[in-house]
C-alpha cells in the first residue's frame, strides 16, 4: 500500500488524501487462493557520488522521493511515496538469503508436484539478470534452484529415458527394456553424449554453480522415481524462439523485392517462431520446443549456458549488455511411484505427476529518448514496452475482476508473454515477482511506474494448488527392496560370490573326474597278457572306493539336510500357528469392523434418504422461488409497461389538448371575424334604410320617387365601404384527366424534413405509400408513382404547398428514373385578411341615391359570397363572382 506525503520548502507536512475506491467484494472462498508474492530488491549504486532517490525504510517498506530540482507541483512542493511489499531486500543482501525467502518454497512445491512461476521485473540496468543468473562466485536463483533439486532427488532419480515427454505437454513411462534401447540408440549416435560425471565443467560458469550450501528438501517421497527436463526459450519482438535447438542459428534475413535487391525500409522477416498450444489440462506450452533430460546440476546449467549464448543482447546508453528479449527457463519434474516390489516404476500413466517451475528474466522497460535507440534497437524497445504494457493491463483487469466482482475479458492473447503464463493466473500455482530497482536519480520516473505496477500486482490472487492424490501402495517399498538386495548379496558372498549354479555344478564335476585315477589301456594284444587286466581291476577298485566314500558323504549330507528341513518345518509350523492366532484375531477385528461398517452403511442410507428428502424439498422450494421470481419479474415488467403507456398517454393527451386549444382559438377568431362582418352588414343595411327613409321624408309629395338609372350606375362607379370588391374574370381552368389507380400501384411519398405542418383540415393522403425523407433507389424500385411535397412562401405571405407527381420507370442501366406529369397546388388564406373600408363621416347627399342601389339584395349577392360562421367550408375559402350587368 502506497502512502503519499508532500514536502515543501518549510517544515509543514500534511497527509495527502487518496481518492476513494469502490468497496471491494470479499471472495467467495478466500482459503483456496493466495496473493501474488511481490518482493523488492534495491541494487547498490554504481558510483558513490550518484544521487539516490530510493530509501529502504524497514523490512517491508521503501520510500521513493524525487531528486533535487524535480518539481511535482507548481507551488514548489515535493512528493514522497512509500510502497509496501512482502519483503524488501537492501543493497547488502546476499543471494542465499534472497533464494531462501523467494525461490526455496517454489522448489519445495515443485518436488511435491505443484507448479510455480518466478519472474524479475524492473527497468533496464536494475539487476534482473544478476538476480536470476548471478555472477562468478555468487550464483543467482537459477543455479541455486537446480542445485537444491538435484540435492533432494539425487538418490531417487530414474535412469535415462524411463520418462519420455510427448509433443502435447504430457509424459509417458517406459519399461526398462524400452529405456535400454533408447540409451543404446543414444550411445550409437555419431557424437555421443558423455555423462556429466566424466565431463569437465566449463570454467566460464564453474564458479556460478559451485554452491556450498547443499540445500535440500526434507521429507522427499522415497518411493517415487524422478526425472528432470529443462527447456530454454526467448520472446523477441513478440516471437518465440528455442535457444536449445541444435540447428545453426540464422540471423534475421531482409526482405527481397522483385528486382532481387533487399528492401531498404528496414523491415525484416523474423525467423520461424514457435507456436503456443493449450494441452488437455488447459496449460499453455511451446509446441516443438527442445526439452533435455538432465541428471546433475552441472549438466542442467551447461544446457542453460548453451542457450544463454544465443540470447539477444545489445549495448545501449543505459546498459552495456541490455537484454533485448524475455528469457524463460522451464524446469519440468516428472515423478511416478514404484511398484509393489519397490524395484521398477509403476507402468500407469495416471500415476505420473508432471510439475513445472518457470524462471523468467524480463527485459527492462526503457524510454527511447534516454537510450538514444535507433533502427532495430528502437523497434526492440517498442516491442519490449508493448509486451510489458500488456502484462500490466492483464494484471489490472484481473485485479478489477477479483476485487469488484467484474467479468471483463483479460487480454492474454495480446502478447506471447502473457499468453504463455495464462494458466498460472487463471489456473493454479504459486506466483512470485521480484521487483528490481536502481536507486539512482535518473531512473526516478521509471522506478515510480514500476513501484505502482508492483503494488497493484500484490492485490491479484491465484488459486492455491491442490495436493496430489496418494497412489495407494504401502510406503517404504524402496527401503525394503534395498534391504532384500543387500541380504541377497551377503548370502551370495558367503557362498563364494554371486556365481551361476550351473557353472558351479559343471566345475565340481570336472574337478571330480580329474581327481579320479586315469583308466589304463584296455586293448589286449596277446592271449598271454597278464598286466592289462590287473591294472584295470586295480583302477576300478580305487574308483569304487571313492564312490563309496562319496555316497557315504552324500548320505550324511542328506541326513543333515533332512534334519535342517525338519527344523525348518517345525519353525514353519510354529510360525503358522502364530500367524493363525494373529489371523483369528484379525478376523475378529474384521468382523467387528464389518459390523461397524454395516451399522455405518445403514446410518449412511438413512442420512442419504433424509438428504434425498431435503433435496426434493429444496427443489420444490427452488421451483417455487423461480416461479415467484418470474411472476415478480412479469409483474414488474407489466408495471413498467403500464407506466410507459401512462407517460405516452399523458404526452399524447397534452399534445391533443394543445392542438385542440389552437384549433379552437383559430375557430373563435374566425367566428368573431364572421360575426363582425355580419354586424357590419346589418349596420350597413340599417344605414341604407335610414337614408331611404330620409329621402322619402324630405322629398315633396307631388314628386314621384325615381329609381337610379343604369346609365348613372355606369357613369358613376358604386362605392362601398365594407363589402370586398369583386374579382375580375378568371380564365377557365383546364381540368386534367384523372387516371384510374389500379390496386397494384404504390406511391413514394417524398416529404423532406424541412417541411412545416400546415394543420389544415384537408391534408393530402395517398394510401399504400412509402413515406421517405430522402429519395432512394431502394424505395423507387418498389413503387410505380412518385410524389414530392414542396413548400414555398407565396406573395401574400402565406405558405403554398405544391404536390409534384410523376411516374417511375426503369432505365437501361438497371436504375430508376422519374418523369413528372402534373402539379397540384394547395394554398391557405385567412378570412380576416381583407378589411372593409368604413363609410365616410359626411356622405354626399348627391350620392345617396347611388349608394342606395347597393341595398338591392341581388346586386350584393352577385358581388361576393363570403364564409359565414358555422360554414362547412375550410378556413380561407372564398368564392368571388362578377356583378350583374344592368340593361341600359
């Protein structure tokens, strides 16, 4: 956990507030997961006069502060940050202490059949390779791990080729005959592999593996046999290469163009990369990678050193031998139990355990502006930083998923480095990380980023590996077999050595025949020969005596052997009686145990019956719970639908109310205007009647009233103040012939989004039309007619709507074309647009007679018919007629 405190120029100190984080959720089963162990190692400064920006506070905390002259805030304050780790190793720590704390538990888990991952992380030049490999006279973690492994399993190693790795990240066990054939094939190779005991150690790395600690794992299973396999790969520019391949290492070749000349843009074709695969246990492995079986620390480290020479390093501004790739040294330990006799390996693949320990030396992150990298070095630095950024992203996503219960996808496949170790974070195993930092002031910003990433990594949890299952055989089989072999050797030595019985019998018979006197010649050459037969009789008598002596000795031996057999039989009978008593006791014990087992079985059956009843009850309750949840969900959905319908209805009602209000306002205005016009007409009629009555009263009685002549009407135009003037004769409108619309015709109703709603009673409506905002070929292909609604502003300020119609036909190119045929115009006018002129205040008496002519109903009706209140005609509708011509 990092704590931050600002430091100003004065002595004022205050605790900085950290932003609030979401409350992390507790894991469901915390006892089965362990956090990633993160350790910090601070390397010493290369020069004593260098400025230091990292300080070790205690065994678990380091403090990093900006160097002098580095301003964090504008007000001149500086910031000191403290980071806590599982353990912090200072500049004076030795490799042995680091190994005992960090790597030794991983080796113990490896021998117990569990996987482990250890990697070093830090900026370039921070001591990662020194921590992993070490230096002459001071071996690092890797040689110490190898030494501890072989110190622990040395006496229990299997012969070569007893275990054989397959190409699918598995292991098979072979019998002794097959393993012997494999060893003979290996010895028959043109360049035979010399055993490590007879090979001189390369003095280049002899001091690194000369570890005097002799550390070993206690309580190793002695009834198992073990074999160690090692492989060494590197990840360079996001490609995986096998560093142990026997093929000659080919440098990167440039691309060639069509003119057989190399391309000059600097892009190169990388060598063939190895492929990552996933085995049946969802573990990632490198397909086709060389895996070497080793039998000693020297042999294993020699294999590592051979691959180390092929690893890519380069000279940069920050490090003279900077690693340009991530190296992964994989140690696989195969183990299987011995059979019941404790002599051979059990030939069952299910009993084989294959564990793996990966030691990773990551390339250091670096800034190109500091390394002054160009060309290949620049591309290498970009790939290194990209893979480290992917590792950081994966750790961040894992942390969020575990702490906050999220389910984000972890981008393992974005980099070969993270994809290779996917099973460690998603599966099970123990993960350890050593953060190497350089305390010099120039690395302050990079060290700060490394510390933040390391702090975040501590919050990621990895599943704890489970213990392997027992094989079920009696322990101590190896020791009993060794004791039996020693006793057999001792017996053979007492009898004269381990000699074959047939050979022994044959040699005794030959010695016996040689000890007998030789037979003389039995050939009789003369009848009077008296020497041959006596000699033969003498020799035969001697042989007979020797035979009797041997027979007596044989009888004595037989008698002694019979005595021994009788003694052995008596001892066997005594042992049988003893064993019979023991067996009877065991039988009684077994009978009691059977009784207990039957009682427990009955109890188990009762409990199983109860469990079954409880499971059925639980199933019923769960079904009811699901039904109630479904009902609750349906009710809530119904309520949501009702609420949404209610909101839509309210919005619709509000719209209808607003629309109705607007319509009624217009209707009221129209009715008021009509009423005003009607009252003006009535007032005008009364005015005319009063004028006529006045003329009747004022004219003399003997004179007859005269009607205004039509000539006077023609000479003097009629003046009206209220009624609108008639319109001139309009030319007759030529009606277009309406074509009949068939049932299969369809229209494209093109209404641009810029059109304004007219809110008139009469609206253009085309049935079965496809309404579009912009004409498209897809819509035109489905229809026969086309109509465009176009609006423009008329001269009187009103909106004039034109419906432009046309026919749709196909073109030769497969497109659609429109031929316009007719245009319909819709216009809206207001009835209150025309104002009636008021009558003059002082009418001319001479014009009274002329004005009275307008009182004629026929004349007024022939001039204009305007809309009245309550008329069925639409707003703005007017019909104008010509005034009647009077006869002269």
